[in-house]
C-alpha cells in the first residue's frame, strides 16, 4: 500500500489545496492531509479542520489529521528545518511513501522523510491563488473559495433602528441588487399582535438567529438583515418588562460587520404591529444608545429613500473592492 502526505495550514483551505489533495489521492492508496496550527493563527483551527473534513467526507482515501505546530524553527536552513518536520511526522504518522506539495520546501522535506516527492503546480498557473490573498481580499478571489468556507467570509449587514424607517424594503432591495440573500424580520411571520409572552419572544429570538445562520450559508459575499437581537431585546423590555437570559446568549452568536442606523426623517407608515408612531425620537435615541453602549460602530442613514439607497450602495461597493 502506498501512503501519501500533504501538509499545510489551510488558512483557509481553497481550490488550489483541493486540487493538490485530489491529485495526491489519485496517486496513492491512502492520503494523510496534515493540518498544522498555532495559537496565533488568524482562523480558528477547529473550524479549519471541520472544513477539510466536510469537503473530503466522501473520499475514503483522504485521512484528515491535525497537529500542533510547536516544532518548526524558521531560523534554521531549509534542510535542517524540514528535517525537524520529518522527525515529527515519523513519530506521529505511519510510514509515508510519497510527499505531495506545491512548495519550494517539498524536495528537502521528502528527502528527510525518506519519501518520494511529487510536485504539483508549483508556479500555481492552473489555480492562481493563495490563502494569504484570500484572507486579505476574499471577494476578489471568491471563485477560489469552496462553498464550505465562503460563509466565514460573508459580511453580515444589519439595517437597524425603530419602526417604519425602511429597513425591510432596503434589505430586500440590496439583496436583489447584489444578487444575494436577505433575512426578514422573523417576528412578523410568528405573531399577529403585540400581545406576546416570554415564550413568544424566545421563539422570535431563536428563529431570527437561526435564519441569519441559514441565509449566511447560501449568501453571495453579503447577507442583509432586517433586524437583530438587540432589537428583539428592546421590544422584550418594552412589552414584557423583562429580557430572558437566552436573548443575551443569542445576541453573542451573531456578529454583524456593519450596522446602518436608519433615521426617522421619513414618513411614518402605520400597520398592525407598529405602536410607537408618537414616540419615534425616543425610540430612535434608545436604539442608538444600545449600539453605543456596546461600542458598536454604525453609519447613520438619513434622507429620502432614493438618497438612502444611493448612500448605502456606495458604502457597500467600497466593501466589495
């Protein structure tokens, strides 16, 4: 049996890595994909390892493995440095017959490992990308990011503020313009009046959180959200005079990359769930203070609806560069 080895940080794993691993798997009977990690890594190693397992879950030849990188010494000459790698690999893994790589270190590492070396697309002509490029400019290299990894880089944008400020319309419009998903205010699907209970508010918070996660998984670079858990907590306090602890926990589960605070300088439009038409300024100040209390940066959006849309699109376009 021929056993192969591919090593890397996979931070994140991308289509170039996947091509290398698939190539390697076709040239051996078993392939160990060894992912190294350090405490200083920019992407959580557990998450990175889950991506690898998910991508190759149907390929029995591919054996993902994870290893703490506490043995590398970048100050050593390449031959000595790769020898420390080889010593660790020989302790941890069964005998390796073939090392597969796309890197300059491949030949000396294979020599020290006493394995054959097969080089794959070292100049990266077939898939011109690197993990560093993806981390720094994910949207420029979106096509090279596997679907399992893309949700990590999706920017979550929240339209936030009191009632009747155009949040729902704007979320839907932006999703259509940028060909992506949006998350509606789930409460409107669950309740018909503001005569609510603690169980209702918990269901609203839980459902809203799950919907954001669901839509993020299918989003194209951006996901637009009509509301957030801060909003749910504000209304829980107003209608029930309490905030169940689970809402605090749920708030921590979703981190938004950008908040648009929608101003009240547009016409009030009444409906069966809107109660604060006579307290718009008070509610606006409350919403604003909740962001400031948490140290959350926001961009206040004022003006008529056309002006608002133009401002928002300009800001989002700058994010996509």
